[in-house]
């Protein structure tokens, strides 16, 4: 994307992996990592949920305190060289007038506790359009997965996502922004093959973004996914809640280091068919690099290594990212 523009990467997605296992939840259409491809049945104690929530709220308070102390900076800062190319956490910057973004990601997951050969590959394509300017944004996500379990491979299209996001607030001095997003999940995946939920679902996310001085970004997310009559829960309603945050440090305008964290309270059924809620959390260090071409074309490539922080999350993975942004039309 043009280096002086405020842009966005969309919200979180849900990609089911098995009718027996429950849905997969990611926080962006580019990601599909939070729920493991082989779910575990032990629910997390309530005190751990309260502790995790308290830690996240404390982190939010600390980030807001730091933000309040930093001086006002302009979009020409070093960090603003790449603004909307996070991997797992959504930023609050919509596409500017005339600029379209194409995002392709490939992610591998490994979960050793689910079997020595258990692994998954997830390929996602997302395209974002301003309608017609930065205030309103429409996008879609096409997911395709390859999943191996018990010595067999399954592959196919998942549930397609249609996204709308509203640029509710954007301070051009600090690049501080809020952009609530609503998503419709279409039942396009095959639930019998573990690739969909056979229901019309909805997702909601509230991203907050801001510069921290001249060299860093902070992004925070909170939201939920609602899946009525979900196939993975024997046609029961499911609601998943998520929290996420990231810090991004700019070594230069073209090279950034990322640390992203996310957690989800996943709703589902245990192996005995009982209702259960499970906490899953991971951290993902990564790096991204931008190539700025003539005609305001920006290509951003990146790689990250998601690492599970508790037994319910995937053990580890690799996340590859490619984004191309360009003007489809020039504003008058």
C-alpha cells in the first residue's frame, strides 16, 4: 500500500475442521490458528478464565497509559511505513479511497498431542475494497484447508466470509482509530468432511489501533462469533469470545518486528456430548517487509511462528503472508 495511507486487515474468521471437533476460530481472515484442528475435551477452570481476563485488562490499561504519555506524531513516522499488514490481530484502518488490497496467507499447524501425524495447512485469500471511501469497507475471504488426522488427508473449501467495517474514529495525528466490523459466515463448507458448520453465522470485532511514539504500533481486539445450530455441536447454538493484542516495532519504514497474542473462549461439546467452554491462547512472533513500487503499489511479505501457550492450543506452526495494495481508481 502507499506508505502514507491508513489501511486495514479484516476481522477474525471461523474455519471448522471436523464435525466432531468443533469450529476453528481465527481473528483475521488471513488466520485460522486459535482453535486446534483436533479439539480437546477438558474444560478450563473458572479461576483460570478470570486470571486470563484480568491479565488482558491489565495489559490494555498499561498500553493506554503509555499511549497517553507519548507525544503527538504524524503519519510520516517510521512505524507508519507499514500500517495494516498484521497477521493474527486486526487493525482499525480501513482502505483509503481507490485503494484495493489482496491478501494471501498459508499456515501450517502441528498438534503433537492429537497424534504423531496430525497437521493442517490453511490457505486463505482476502480482498478489501473501500465503498466508496475510507468510511465504509467491504471485503470477502475464501478459505481452503488441508487436514491430516489418523493417517488420512481431507481438503476442501471452508465457510466463506463477507465483511463490512465502519471507520468510526480516525485521528490522523496519532493514527489512533476504531473500526467495528460485522461479518456474515456463509455455509459453503462441507460439514460432513469437517470443513463447515452448515449454518449462517455472524462475527463481530472491535479493533483499536494507535501509534506509540515514532517507532511502534499497538493493536487491540475484542469480539465474538455466533453460530446457531452448528453442525459440530449437533445443531446446538455456539458463541465464542476472543481477545487479542499486538505490539509492532519499526526497525525502518520497510522492516517491522511483530509480537501478537490472542486467546479465545471456545464453546463446544466434549467427547461425551456435554457442553464445555475451553480457553485457548498463543503468542506469535514475526517479521514483515515492504517493497514500495512506482504508481503507489506496495507489496508486503511476512513470516511468523505461532506458539501455543496452553495445552488446548496447537503446539506450533508457521504463518506465511503476502499482500499487494494498489490504486484501482484515483480520487478526484
